[in-house]
């Protein structure tokens, strides 16, 4: 154990600001997943429902909206930085193999963590899978001029809500769901595949991130990068406010003030995540760009826990989900539920057997979240150091 906590981390060429921001959203993400598995109200109602939720619960859920957009955006940035000194053919091959691996991890390893039901009864096409699929697309896009990649990304982000009328017709298929609609499909009696993260516009966010990687080239003027990111972030936030207040475009739900000021604020910021509306992306990526514009590598320690988490995102992601589900099993057993109640054919939150008879208060959700993150730190630090000392093992870059 002493070697884990005291061994100095090998010097990494990675950008500490990128790892710090990625680690920050991973830290927040764990809170949402603990809430999914442990909070007693998670099985009863939507925490973003203004008529049922509390302010604290609403914020607990809403703040995690920043996680997926930041993951996808920074994956694009990392792809650019990885391929900066490599031939395009080599980068394409890496993106293809990396993308296929990420899809396998999400569809097989991660999907099992949601239900604990072998053999696989539930496959969730979620954020890791959509990043993987996006990398397959990016493997082709990188051969185009960078301005074309930027335009491609912006078109998908800003205009994909023009496809919303097709969803109102009731038409759906697995192929269409992969592109633009959250949907579940039951095959046989017990096998469910759910598309939680349709490709559009997530691929656009990945492409935008790839173009953003040019701002982090060695020698790029830091002041200019700060100005560009800051202006982009402010523009996104202002555009969100204008579009949302006047119900112009970019969000399927119409904004109508609630009965109280608090409810009105909740409704104003209640934007669609599955699939992400334009306004969802504006109000999440806007603040992220502002924060990124202010982060400086020389002001961040390489041993900062958030940097450590950000250096091993996939390792953290997989481990934390299994640990949270195991904690949920302990909570269930201690409250009189059999182990079978924590096994499901779909996402555990859909298990109606737990509604009203299982779960802890929001206070204990926060306690378990902090304890979980503390427990993850030495594991992630050990693995980050292991990767740094074995850079000649190329397969480590896949996990």
C-alpha cells in the first residue's frame, strides 16, 4: 500500500488542464450513479420533475449534465493530440481499433454492471459506446481539412433538432434510434437493448473536440486560446438563454413559468439529454469552455486527485460502476431484500420491486459518494503510475 501512495508519478506529456477537467466531471459523475443505485426516491420519480423534486435533489441530478458532453468533447481533443505527430493512416487505425474496443467495453463489460444478470440480458448503448462509434466516424473525418471537420461538427450540433418532427410521427427502428432517438428494443423474452446515446449530435461534439485540439498545440498562444474558448463559452450561454426564454429552437419542451420562482428556474433549465438537444449542449458546453479557458497547466499539480482520475478515465468508469452496484447489494440485503432484487433484465433503476421499500436518504448518497471516490483514488493512482512506467506497452492506451 505504501508504494501506491508514496511512489512519485512518472512525468507525463499529457496536458494537466485536460486531465483535471476530465477528472472533475468523473468525480461529479460518480455522484449521479450512486444516486441511481442507492437513493430511495430514484425508483419513484424523475429527480428533475419540478412538481416532485427538491432543490437539493434537482441540483444533485442537474449538475451531472456536464459529464457526458465534457467526456465526448475531451475525447475529441485527446484524439487530435494523440495523432498530432503521427501519420493520418496510423491515427485512423488507432481510432478504429480504439473505437471498437470502447464499444465492446460499454456493450459487454459496462452493460453487465447495470443489471448483474448473466448471460447478458441487457445491453445499453451509452456514453462510452457513442464515443467509440464516434471514433470510427472520426477515423474518416481526419483526412478532411480541419475547417470541414469543424463545420461537420457544428452542423450536427446546431441543426439536429430539425429531425425532431420525425420522432413525433411514431416512426422508430433500431437504426433510427442509433441516429437520433432514445429507445429500447426487446428481443425474445428477456434480452433488451437500449439506445441511450444516439449518435447525432454526439459525433458532432466529438468532431468539435477534435478541431479544438488545434488550440492546444505546443507553442499556441495561451492568451489567444483563452480568448477563443472564453468567447465561445459566453456565446453558448447567451444563446441558450435567448433561445430558451423565447422558445425559438433547439429544445422539444416549451418553457412556461411554474407556480413559483424556484419551479420556473427548474423548468427553464430542464432540457432534454436523451438525445441531447441543442440547448442542453449549449448550457453544458458553454460553462465547460469558460472553465477550460481559465485552467493553466502550470497551476495544476500532477498529483492532484482529479488529474489522477482524468488520466485513467476508462479504468475509473468501469470500476466505479461495479463498486456502486455491489454497495447497492449490501444496502438491499441489510434492508431485507434478497440478492435477486438487485439483479435485473434492464437498468436497475427500472426495477419496480425496489420502489418504496429500498434505498437511503440523499444525505447517505453524498456520504457513500465521497467514501467511494476516496477508495478509488489509490487504485487510480497506482494504475496511472503503472501506465506511465510502461509506455512501451501500447495496449495500455486502450484502457
